[in-house]
C-alpha cells in the first residue's frame, strides 16, 4: 500500500482534488474557524519577490496557488507592520501601515482579497501588550517628560534607592534580565524607568488608560474593514497590570498576579468580541494564552470572550503516549465546558521545529531549556513528525501548521553567532540559541541557496543550510512519499471525510504505548509510540499512513488512518 493512498470518498486527484479544496472556507460557513486548517506565514521568511533577501507580500501572493493546493483554510500572518525589528516585528510602530520591507498597505489589501477568492481567510497578529519604542506615543512620552499625560499611556515610574538608580521592582523580562529600562535625557542625565515585559524596544502599554483601549478597538475595526477574518492576540494574558506594581510571589490568588491572567482582561476581550461580532459570525479572535491552569484558561473561551486559543499544552508535550493522551483529554474537556473548538499545534515561529524536537531524548519543549549543542536524531525526528501530523489532524477542532512544517524542515542550529538576531539569544548572554533557527527562509526550488526563496543569488536575511535541496517544495512535490505529499493528502482527507470535522470522538482499546481513537461512524486513527510494530484494529480500508506497514502491523513512531470495520 502506498503511504499516500487517497480514501475512496469521491476524491481522486487533479480537477476533483481542486474542486474539493474549493469547498469549505469562504463558502459562507460562519464558524469556519472551528475545524479549519490554518497556515502560519512569517512574512520575512516565506518568499522574496523583489530579490533583497527578505520575504515580502508579493512573495506570498505569488505562492497563493501553493497554499491553495496544500489545502488550507486560512493564513495567519505574523506582524507585517512598520517596525525596527527589535523582536522580529512584534515591536509595532504603526498598526495602520505595512513595513516597507514587506510592501505597501494596498498590497496587503490585495493579498487579503486574492486569498479569499481562493477560499483562504486571513488572520493578522495584534500585539496589545506593548508597542515599539519608535511608536509616536512613546516618542511623545519621552519628549514630554515625567508627570506628563503622554507618559500615562505607559508604565513610567521613578526609581528607588540612592539616586533612584534601581528599578521600581524586581520583575523579570520574558526575554531574560530585568523588565525595566531607564530613560536617559539627551544631555545624559538619567531620569524615570519604564516597564517592558519583553525587550527594551517594546514598552508596555497601560491598559487602564482609555486611549489605549480606544486605539486598539479602532485597530480591530481598521483591519476588519479590509476583509481580515481573524485577529491573533499576542501575549493575550499579560495586558492588565496591578497599578501598585507589587513584587511577584508564589502566593498570588488566581486572577491577582501583578501582570499575568488578571481578571480585568475579561472585560477588555468582551469589548473586542462585540466588535468582531458586529462584522459577522465569520470573524474570530484567537488568543496566545500560556496558562497551566485549565480552569483559568477556559475563562477566556466563554461565549462572550474569545472564540479560540492556542493549545500550548499539546504543543510542548513530549513524544509519549501517556502525556499526549492526557493533553488530548484535558483539551477536549476544557473546551467542551464552554462550547469552544480546540486547537492542535505542533510548531510556530517561537518553538523548536518538530523534526528536531522529536528526535531528542527530551522531546518536549520549554523556553528555558533551549541550549546550544543538544543532540538530536533527525531520522527518528522525521518519523515522529510525520506521525504527529496525522495524529493532530485527526483530532476534533482546528489545526495550525507553521510554514516549512509541511516540508519537514529541521531547526537550523548552526547559524553563525554574529547572524543571530533574536533578542532572546542576546539577553541570555549568548546561552540561549534563540528562535531564529525555526525562522530561516523557506526553500522552494533548486539545489543551492537561496533555493528559489529569492529570484536570484542573494544573501538571505538568515542563512540557509547547504543541504536543503531535497527539502524544497519542488523536490517534494514530485515525490509521493515526501512529507509534503503526506500533508496534502492528509489535509484533503481531513476536509472531505464525513467523520472528521464535527464528528464525535472516542478512545479505542489499545495496547500500551498506542493511542487509538474513533471519529464519527468509522474513522480510526492509531499512533504507535512503542518500539515494536503494533496490531491494528479490524478495518476495511487504510486511508493514509505516515510510514509503510510491516506485515499488516503499524511500525514504531507511525500513525495510520483507517476505515474501521462495522461492529
């Protein structure tokens, strides 16, 4: 049996595949996002049309047919706004424009409409916790000085200690080091400190200020007016702060942490929800919410707050049957309580790529565990990444994939230190390799860099490896056993199989080290985490397998989709 055999559900190839792809997103389903396949585009690294070594919107537009054929329902664009790039664009200077390195606002508007014509919705990133230090508000605050109304939009405070040379508290930045920087006047005299939970170039906004709330509501309307279907909310649990700025301790009650998951956030997002719903049921708010408490997480997904949130518990779980089953059960339970749709994520622009991560002895993910020189077995990682993709795509809810995941790209771990741009690396004192390894430009074609990423020879903004020729989209398109072919077929089945989508979920009996579940009337997904081949349940047909079966049994680190036999 071919590992890319298509199911007998009325879909074969060519014209029929394209017709199946055309059905779905964009055809009037108000809650399209509940079961969507959503593709994350990091514009700087997706495709470069003008030949400067940096991705741009023209490059994305040129590759819309590729994304259409892949079988996605939506594109999530990481920030494309004007930015000094202190944190890869998450330091936004102007939400109503496009950074010139990517193109112009008119190109973004055209891209949104061209994608929608192909049945692909657009989701943009909004970063409400902070702005760029070059934002007009922050520059005005610096110019106005201490005690001014302009500074009330941020968290400016006097220092403590002799000469006020210590910050107001001991909060730590998410990127390492302290979360405060001191303003130095043009004449060299130091004055107040300002809060930045991330890099110094990302001053935190004061969400108690009406200007801040009003501005972000207008930003939502600006992009909804241009046809955007969704808003991904960066660092969604960090906006609200305790105005007293107390020290962080272990004793905070739920909702009372000085800056994480405060109860005031619910009101902020309820106002956003009303704006989204005023544009129609097809608009969606998606939170980036890192919270270990399932009950607190569920509060953000109540019917009048956010529509959806990223599933980081599943993303960070190691390649272990027990841990992943527990994550799946918790996810389904939490979302069922509030009638929300789960999300399943294997990678994004911040996380070590699955091919590398799953090949390690510790196959889970944690930011504070990232280090140089961690050994990985890429052969094992590739098998597991293929199996993980089928496992995740068979679960009820939305599936997010990050550009290059469908090509099986590994983490690039040998970027020259002088080329690393991620502030996580810099602020760690060079201990943390940072996130640039999963942001290396996409390989499209050819046998040497830039692999069709740019139209001609150019030094891309991050260097590409010399051994990626077999991983290009062109090379994999011609190989029915490639991971790209696997993704295309899996996304097609996911879109068209009647048991998937909103089909019911139940566990099947299985041996230790195997996860097996049923969707709907007859769809079965079986993943073998063990070291020896596993027996399959009774079945009438094999839809798809991540690796060839061995004597009718499922090999280690593999997933198979079946039509289960009738009881």
